[in-house]
C-alpha cells in the first residue's frame, strides 16, 4: 500500500464526544489476550521472520497464502483459497451474532531490502511489466499477517466471551490497488457473509505500543495515470527532423504542477506526483516515445475529479504544442478514500485507551486531515460493510525516533528499503488492538448500535 508512504499521524487531538464506557471488562480481556499472545509468540515471531524473508508480489502470493491458510485451518477455521486469484477467506462461526471481518494484506513490494536484518529478504520475482526485481515487505504487511494470525488465536482462545461469525480475509495485491476488487468480483460478499463490522490496521514509523484511531477520512483516494507521449525519432544531431517526446514529457512534468499550485483549491488536499519517466536508450538517438507514470492523491471527490481531468488536459495540450500525436493515456484500477465510522472509531478508541493507556491511543476527529497514503481496503467498505475502523499502529522504538530527530535525519518510512518495524511489541499491539476491537462489537457484553 505505497505508491504509498504511510506516515501515521501522532497528533493527540481533542476528539468529539466519546461513547459510554466499554460494555465488557477490558482489563480482564487484555489479560487473557496477553496470556495467549505470550504463549504463542515464539511461533508468531518465526512466522513473521519467515514471511519477511519470503515476500511475494501481488497476485503471486501462492506460498504466503498457503502458509496462512494452513495455520487458519489448524485453528479450526473453514478456509477457502484462491478467492480473487490468491486471496483467502477463513470463516469461524460461534453462534448467533454479528459478522466481523478482519483483513490483512498478503503482498510485498518490488524493492531491494537494505535493512541488514539477519532475516532480510533476498527474494526476486517478475513484476507486472516483466522485469525481474528484488522483493521485500517494505510496507509492513508481514507484521499485519503475523498479528492477523495472533488475533485469530486470541479470539478462539476466548470464544466464551464473544458470539457471531469471524470472517478473516487475506487480501492479495493491495500494493497494486487491485486485490480487494478481485476478491469482491469473485463473490467475497455473496459467496460468504456480508460483514456487519470490519477492522484492519497498518504499521507505520511511529512509536511502538501506540495506536492512532481516526474518525472519518483515514486515507486518500489513489489514482494512477500512465501517459505515453508519441513523437518522431531521429539522430541526436538533427533535432529538427524529430518530434522529441522527451521534451514533451519534460514540459508536462513542469506544467502539470500548476494543476495543484494554480487550479486546485489551496484549502483542499491534492497531490500529483510523476514517479517514473522512461525514454530513450543512448545519447545520440531521439526516441519516438516517452512513458510517464503518475500517482494522484486526494480526499474530496470534487478535487479528485478536477485533478484527474486537469492532468489529462495538460498531457493533451503539451502534445498539441509539440505538433505531436495525442498521447496514449491509461488509468489502471484506483482506490477511493478509506472512511472510518465516527461512532465505532470513538467506541474502539475508548476500549483501547482503557487497555493500552490514554497516552498511547490517539483519537483524531473527522475534521482533521487523514493520511496522504492510500489503501484499497476502501473497496470492502464501499461494497456495503456496515461499519468499519482502520487503525494505525506504531512500529519503531521511541529511542530510535529520538535519535533520528536529534541527528536531523528522516526516519525510514513505509516503502523505504530500510523500513524495519520492531516485531515485538509491534505485533503484540496489533493483536491487542484487533482482538479488543472485535470484542467491542461481538463480545458477550457488547450491544448492537
């Protein structure tokens, strides 16, 4: 999910009114969760390091999916594999009650890991465009999968404290903004129960042991635009005999920033980034095409439409100015913003504050900006899931954060080849967060809203 840098907010803003006190004994629940976690952590740690060392790209997560499916079957879940190509769905029924979805991502990124960890990835796979690339869990999905399994273990050990149906979803290809759509198209909410509640979480470069809960918009919309500028190739010494697509692309890279600086409302969030510009082979040949790849981010649907339309208008105008053919423009799958339910966010934050300490849990109101990164978990929410909360979980030692700050160095963030969350207590916090969230809606003391 970078294309995306997940910079988890740490502003402890004053939230809107929080719901009444939790309807179950949070301290007792936390004690049971920790007991189960402590017993199972050696296996979770081994799983995490195995996943970290053997990452797989989107829609290629065959080993990853098989490993998780086997573990869920062993726990007693009914598991269906190959949902949306490489996705998995694990169902556990425990009497009447709500259907609660808990989701993890399965995929990794085409990046070479440089953390120096003893279990660092050395894996390679072929990307969508046929390029052989190093692969790494530079976004943190290995942490997510470990706490997903740990949450399942905790809930089954505590099945006397909740009722309903668990729907654990292992989603492929989140980094490609394609996996959720693929699972939905393959009948995720028709072959299986449609969830009443949904929970997911993402690790980020904030202090471990902390949780961010956001009301309203959590992540930005993500739109990818692929542009091929066409020209006429020629000898590098005879530019007048060419229509130079590199010049077209260079004009575009400069001009397109005016979409943000001069056309978009400055009070509203929007980003246009040219992430790739590929053209030519040698110094003395003017090529006949240039390929550019862009990512656009926004919160507001009107801003989203405006910047997409204006980027396309700019590309066509640049080509016309160069007397070149109209550019080829493609728009791969996109993602809308993830939006948390305000009331459920407040209720789960209250539970987490009781369990983890008020100083370790931030509840941000819906009028605060969301995270600028994007996530296709929004497709599940948009498909009719009644209520959902997406959490941010810290993964770095606070001492490390302080050292980087003192030295004036930027922290390695998600998608950096140096991104390396501390497994424990990061995984513990993920397990506690997701387990308590499920108990808050399906626990024997919880009530329907």
